[in-house]
């Protein structure tokens, strides 16, 4: 049997000037705000990384009545761009600045939702992508399993969404079709 090396979870507590500039560019935050948010991030995550367990615990606080497992799994994988099994400050800021802004609107939210469930990053959602999306939304909202039948069954919702949104009838939804709903 081969040995498996443990991953040591460490992250520098310092941001380089290049990292600050890149985060500022991506988020439209000024450098001092990036540094302030980094400091707050390190207060909550002293090693500079969010583990899967910590991420799930945070989402569980946001949706205490809902089941977060499915959504959290998709969202964590989306945020963990380098697939390291943790979320660093730069990965965290790429998305959360959109959610923290005072002007978050339905368009920004739907765009983020599309990106989270476009697992292969091809710019399209297939029917197989939408079923887990619908199920995770049901779980988050606390909709009981016994209420998920008929028109509320996930497969019925997928069929409805494709009928309504798939304008060119190519059996997949582009980001534009999804957002134009």
C-alpha cells in the first residue's frame, strides 16, 4: 500500500502588494478596504483558510431551519478554485464581495447561482445540473420531502424551467437564457 501524505493547512497571514492589487481590481475595493477585510478574515480564520467543516458551519448559521449539505457542497467546490480543499482569502473575496454589497439584486444572485451549478464551466446548464439545484433550494427552504411531488417534484420543475427558459430548444440553458427569465 502506498502512503498518503497529510496536507498541512497553512496560509501566509500577509498579503503581497500584487495580491492586494488583484483583489482590488476584481472587487472594485480600495486597498485599505481589502486590508481591513483581510484582517477581519484572519480574526475569524487565524490560519488564513476556511475548511469545509467551517464553511458548512457558517452556512448552517445562515439557514438553521434548512438542510445545507447539497448547496454547501456545490458552493464550496465553486469557491475552492484551486481545489485545495480549503478556501483562502482571495477565493473568498472573488465571490463574497458581490454578496456583501448593498446593491445585490436578483440578476447578480442568479448569475452566481448559474456559475455555482455550471460544474464543468462550459457556460451551460443541462437538465442534470438543474435537478440538484432545485433539490438544494428545497433543502435550504426546509420544504419537506413529502411535499416534493406533483408540480413540486424536482424533475417536474426541471421540465417546467426548460420549457420556459430554453428559447432555442437546444436542451441546455445558456447563462443568458437563465438570466433572461
